[in-house]
């Protein structure tokens, strides 16, 4: 790569004398904050994936009531979620160039990916709940005597799940709305930058 020394000197002198616009500083701060959130989010997801695998293999090894089937189900759902996450986040790892417009486009792609991940998480959560219910009903003849309890003894667990799941889905809906607002903000910033 050939570098033009005169051009580099001119660019350096100009950048020392000119300050960016205040809006640009705000955009750069938002992009930096979003970058940190993206890294933290991916780190937390990787740790939760590893913890889920550990939990599944622990249950499988100790063979609790339905240890093998439950562990296999957890592993399948974990890999489905991780695979979808990696698939959706293609092209969201780094910017194509070192420009503000390029970083805004990266931000937009990350927000769209997060919205898709949230949508898939709702579907995966419902599938997991249905799988657990079907597995529990189908194997209650085996589970009941080992638990030494009647299904009515599990009413507290059922009540907690009945209230916790809508709260979880409400939180996911709130997060999706927040990401949609962020998407409209980033789209308007991209529109302003392209003008």
C-alpha cells in the first residue's frame, strides 16, 4: 500500500485544528456504549450456554428422575439457541470501515439481529415449556411414585410458573419495543449522515 506523505501531513494538521460537531460526539458515545453492551451480552450468553451445558451433564450424570431425557432436551435447546444466535449475528462483529457511517450501519445490523434473537427466544421458550409439560404428563406414572406426591402437591410450582412466565414474556416484549425504538433512532441517524 502506497501512502502519500503530503496527504497524511495535511490530514494530521487539519484534524488537530478542527473539532468534530457536538452531534458527532454524541453519536460516537452511543456507538461506544452499544459496542460495550454487545460484548457484554455475548459474554453473558456464552457463560449461560456453558452453565446450561454443565447443568445438563450434571443431571445426566446423576440420573435424576428423567435425567437422560431432560439433559438431552436441554442440550438440544441450548445448541438451537446458540446456533440461531450465531447465524443471526453474521456481519455484526465489526464495522466494514473506520467511519462513523460504517459504525452506524453496524449498530443497525446489531439491533436487527437482537430483535430477531428476541423473537426466536419467545418461540424457543414456548417450545421448551410445551416439551416439559408433555414429558411430565407422559411420564407421570414413573414420576409420581418416585416423587411420592400427587400432582396437586405441585400446585405452588405451577402457580409460580403461571405468574413468572407472563412476566418474562412482558420483559421480552418491553426489550423488543426498546430495540425497535433504538432501530428507528439509528435509522434516522443513518439518514442524516447520508444527506
